[in-house]
């Protein structure tokens, strides 16, 4: 039947097929808060708001498209997406564009693309596919192979250097491995090995990365250098008080004390203007989004869908936790955006594709026979 012959009600139902209203409402509310905060943070460059609205439109379209794709079809794209992501990361290492001392971007036509963003979804898809294929015969060798699949992109991203994205990609991959059923004894052993590896890893860090970690302990040792971001962001967060200074009235923001206030440190802008009450609202929205995602993962039809949905959901948690901890001064500054709030097209696209994956898993779940 042609679309023109359908009633408006049928057209609406076709267009909204696969769309989970709870996920859509929560993500739109977060994006709206992001646009409002970005408007205040970018008063000297209002073009960022219109650019972010365009980014949001593209991201929503991608979300809708992914929501229509069954998880079984997504699983077929897992290996090609992972291999393509690795190839693009190698391309970045060989011929990527250097911005602010880091080689993270590839030019594709008239725009730039950050391949590490792609790995935030391609890696969990690959690992979920791998564990799904070996579900009946999972052994330690399978977890060792999964660790190797995880290590390849993480090392390529860390080499750029982009420690924040490397941490996020590693975390999402570890979530898949955890939910696949790795034993607690293995986790404890890996934790001990991780602690033992801290000393040699410290020597592999760049000087600016070491300074970020050291200034986490005492930002005042370099107040105009490595500690500046942490000092100014914590001042902004604390000055917001209970109710905040009001939208567009943040002094730390508009006197330009907060660095990177439209991207990594936009939470400082939000906290100053909306205060503790606004922060509680923001965290409630994140918690509801995460709870909904975990509920969808628990009811997924297949092992692949369950692992992928759980990893994507906890990706949102990791984004929010690391960014808020970074801005509040309890975690090192690693350059992680606040999900759905920070300015940036690549990250927003990744997040809404993640929402689309959750919608796909939910709408294609298997009915339980009673």
C-alpha cells in the first residue's frame, strides 16, 4: 500500500514503529538542557547553537534509522564495523590531522571524522557477536581473545593521544566481557595485575597526562597551568549553591574563567547557573535513562542483544560519571564530554545511535510464552 493511501494515523504509527517513548523523552529532555546550557556557554559564538541543532537533527534521524534495524541484522555488521574502525584508526596514525598536538581526525570529503567515536559502538558490537557465537562453549581462551580484540583499538586510540576516549572504549569493552560471565577470581587477578602495571604505565604517559593526574591531588601546585581547569570548574560548581545564579547569569561563565565551557566543562556552566537543584534533575534524568536501558537489556531476546544493550547503557553511565567527576575535581581531566549536553556532532551521533540500538533491542524482543 502506498504511503499516500494511508490514513494520518497509520502514517504516524509507521513512522514511530520501534521508537521507545521513554528513551526518546529522556534523551530529548537531556538534549534540550544541553542546548539551553550551550546557549549560555557560547554567547560569544551563537553559531554553535544552530550547529548543535543541526547535529541533533542528524543524530535523531540516525537513531530512528537504527531503531528500525533488528538486532540480528546489527549482528551481521559487527565484524565489518570493527575491521573498518581499526582500519580508520590506522589511517589516523598514518595520515590523520593534528589538532592541539593530537592526531585524532580524518578528512572525509568536506568534513572531519573522528574514528575513535565509531569504536565506542563497533567494539561492543564485535565483542557481543564473539561471545554470542561462542555462548555454548565459553572458556578462558575466549575471554583472552576478547581482551585482545579490546586492546587493539584502545592502544591505537591512546597513541593519538586521546586518553579520555581510550578509557571510554576500554570501559565499554570491559562491560561486555563482564556481562558475558567472566569469573570474579579472574577479575580480582586482573585487578592485582592492573595495580602492578601502574608503575610502568606511568612511564608511558605523556608529560601533560602526568601533570593532570598530579594536579588532581593538589591543583594549587600549578594554578595557572595544569591545575587551572580543575580550580575554575570547582569554583563554578560551588558558586552555584542550591538554586544557581540563573540561566545566562553565570559569572564564571560569562567572565570566561571556565575553559572549554561548551564541551568538556559544560557541566560547570550548568552547575553555576542551575545549582544543586538543577544537578539533581540532571542526574535523575541520567539515572532514569540508565534504568530503562538496563531493563531493556534484561529482557533482550538473544545473548548478543543483551550484551550489547547492557554495554551501551553503561556507556552513558561512564560518560556522565567521568565528566562530572572530572569537573568536580575528583577525577583527572581526560577530555570526556557530558552525554547529550556537551557541544559536538560526533559524540552526539554516537549517543543517539546507542539510543537507537536500545530501541531496536526493545522492539524486537521475543514474547515470553505463558
